[in-house]
C-alpha cells in the first residue's frame, strides 16, 4: 500500500489526512512519514491539500514543503524538502537540500506498522 486515509480528531474537529512516506524526508532512523489534511473539518489556519482520491498513485496540490533546522556538531543547518506529488511520483524541486533535489522518485510503500485496517 502506497498511501492511506486516516481520520484525525483535532479536539473534536475531525478531518481526513493522507498518510504516506516521503523519501526526501527519510534519513537516519526517520521513515519520512507525512499526514497531510485532505478533507473534512480542517481547523482554521491549517493547510489543506487537494487530493485526487487515488491511494496507489496519488496526486496532491499544491506542493509539499517541509523545513526545519538540524543541529549538528558543525552548527545549525536548514533542511528543506520541497516537492510535488503527481500520479504517485515525487518531483523534488531544486531548493530541496537532500540528494533527491531535481529528481523524480516513485512513492514508496508505507511501512507495515503504518498499515492497518480502518
């Protein structure tokens, strides 16, 4: 299974989130699991993506942008993963700071522990 829909309860507001793995965000022991709101009662101020409903080859819009600061022995470094997910393929943009920048990478399977019958 490439992606799954999950119901999220945010203090009584339920919405649907698409769960999938981003290979650009996977590093070290981190799988790169994302859950992006795609439907329902998404809380005000929270982003929402358009989703085509296909769990094997999903398309999301707009782009997916993840930024955070990594703190290492050589000081802080900004990590950027910026992509489009179209027809089950990540199109990583060149502002990404990982090795997949500028490449197209198929959506990987969800890990077994993330797959459950709903």
